[in-house]
C-alpha cells in the first residue's frame, strides 16, 4: 500500500500463468503430451513446429490475472479489494503447482 500511495503513474497487478516448454523428438510425442496437458486442465497448451523441424510443446494454464490498481498516480481501488486480489493471485499460484 505504501508503494501504491507513492506511485505517480499507472500500476497494474499482474499474475502470469504457468508455462512449460518441452522440446519433443517426434510429432507423436508432442501430440501425446498435448493430449495429457489439455485433459489435465492446461487448455492453452499447443504445439509449434519450426522451419528447421524443431517440435516444441508448450504446456500453459489459463490462470492469469491483470488488474489496474492506479491511474496517473490516483489509486482506483480500495485496500480491501487489493487484499482480495492478492488472495486470488495466491490461489492461482497454488493451482499452478
């Protein structure tokens, strides 16, 4: 709260979701891993095949959070709401684990 009160610009609370990149030897390996990831709840997962044939499987969760807290130095939310957001972000971190 002290840092927010001293801020002169825009402040955003941002939580980034879990991301795991796996280099796969075969496309079928990536497809199998993709299926497991999606069925485990990592719905933003995907496969990328590079120009050189490199097969990359990205396991990504959907647990993101981005909330503006202040604008041009003016606090736009209450301390109670910030505490709530921190609780939500911490829950998302637990889900990532």
